[in-house]
């Protein structure tokens, strides 16, 4: 007899218009950007920073997330497939080159998106001179909320779940032909990210936006990637080469972010990070 479990067979597509189908995952991605833009706008206005700078920032971030997440999956998880002369165009094209079958850019990696965001902010700073750490202390708040929505999208797609479990909240992902309950690791991550969002936003409000540059960002890295590292222990391997590894790829990629977060917190506490909003003297300093 199967243990008490939740039988999950939800259609990942909300509705169809002709051949187009809107997925819950896509809706979550859209909500993440819209809510993120709104919350960042409120923080920019509260901190008396021109919101025109935010409009340009959103463009940089949008491109970074899409390109970085895609490259991250292709290079970190399936390099043997995508780094070949026959398949490398599929990194950018939403269909299989040999069969012509539509694939829809299957495969996105959050670690790749995180790296791309750092690069995008460096490029943004060269032109607009907003302190990268000042941006990140606010950006990570909305990124955590966005991550919660995206992981819910993974749940609706019946993907990226965990090993078999006897816990009463295990999910039987029937659309994938599963017959035993598995850890709903999408929900574990979504709940963790939402809690991190709430705590981060409360910290921002409690300090009235007058944060030590990098302090919130550093602790955020430790919390979010620390939770990701722990949850990976009950998550099924995403690719074959992870079989038998002490730590899977998601955990190995999380370790540098955790260490980096601790280093940033240390530097911030010892006043070794610039406490300005802008990086050039012509702009107002942080009060």
C-alpha cells in the first residue's frame, strides 16, 4: 500500500490560443519581472535615486537572466551535447537541428543566471555609475521572490523533483509516469526563497534603506545558496554524469556563492566596502 501522498497531474499549460500555449512557468517568470520592477521602483524612490536608472537596469538584467540561465544549463549540465558542431546552435535556437523538433529552450540554470547578473551589473556600472553592491542589496530581495515563482512553475511542469519519500506531503508526478511519491523539492525551494524574500525585505525596511553596502547581499548569498545546497541532497540527479558524485552539480556551483557571501559579510563588517550610492564623485553619496 502506498503511503499517504498528493497525486499531481496538473496541466502545465493554462490555455491555448491556436498553437500557442501559455504555461504556468512562463506566467511565473512574467510575474517575477513585473513584481520585481514594482518593488525595485519603490526602493529607488524611497532612496531618492532616479527611477530612469532602473529602466535601463531592467533591460540589462532581463537579457542577463535569459542568456545566463540558458548558457549555464548548456555549459554546466550538458556540455557533451551542446558543445559539439552538430548541436551548439541549439543553445540559441528553440528546436533540434537534426530533427527540426521544437524544444522551446528546455534547460535553464539559476547559477548561470546569477553569474550573468554580476557581469551585467559590472557593465551597467561602467555607464551609469551606480554602486554594484548598493544595487545588489536591493536586487536580491526581488530575485528571491522571483525564484519562488519560478520554482512553482517547475512544480506545474512536473520537473526537478526529489527522490522517493514516505512523508505525507510526497507528490506522485503522474504526468511523468511516476507511481510512488517523491520529495516536492520545487516546493521546498519555493518556500525557502519566499521566506528569504520576506526576511530580506523586512531587514531593508527596518534599516529604512540605510544598509551597509554588501551586508544584505552577503547574507542573502549564504541563505539562498545554503538552502539550495541542502535541498539538493533529496533532489534527483538532473543529468547522468551526476550519478555517484559526492556533491551534484547544483551543490558544487552553490559552494563558491556561499563562500563569496561570507567574504562579503566580513568585508562589510570591517568597513572595507565603499558606502556610497554612486561610484563617481559627481553623484550624491549615501547618507
